[in-house]
């Protein structure tokens, strides 16, 4: 699976988190696994949609958030990953209310 960013951006994110090449690969694998689990539990209305079709709508901000959370976990900062994940969950409804 390919995230909607170029290789230089991925390398920059990995560098910022201090990830090794192995940790970066594990981060990308974790993101794909997470998305595939979500795909397996998609609503009936989306049953005819492929995995690639559903993920083609991901933007760079969403990819960055996935990478940050998974990368923090891979680099041994599980508590920070959890904190970012929780904040992102609670930020989403608030952001939608502000735009609605």
C-alpha cells in the first residue's frame, strides 16, 4: 500500500521520529494492517468497494496522523502514541462542528 505522500516526506517523518529503516517499515506495515482491519469491518453499503478505492481518498494529513501514531509506538513511545490517538478522536467531532 502506498500512502499519499512522496518518499522524501516519509523519510522526513521517519527522521523526525528517529526511526530506523526497520522501524519505518514496521510503521508502514502497522498502518496497512490497521486499514485492512477497518476494511474488513466496513459497512454493507461499501461492500462492493475495493481496499484501494477506499484508501485512495486518504489525504496527507490523515497519513501523517497514522504515521505519527504508529511511528511513536514503533520507537517505544506507546504512551505518547495513545495520547495523540485519543486527542485526534476527540478533535474530529469538534472540528466537524466548527465547519458545520
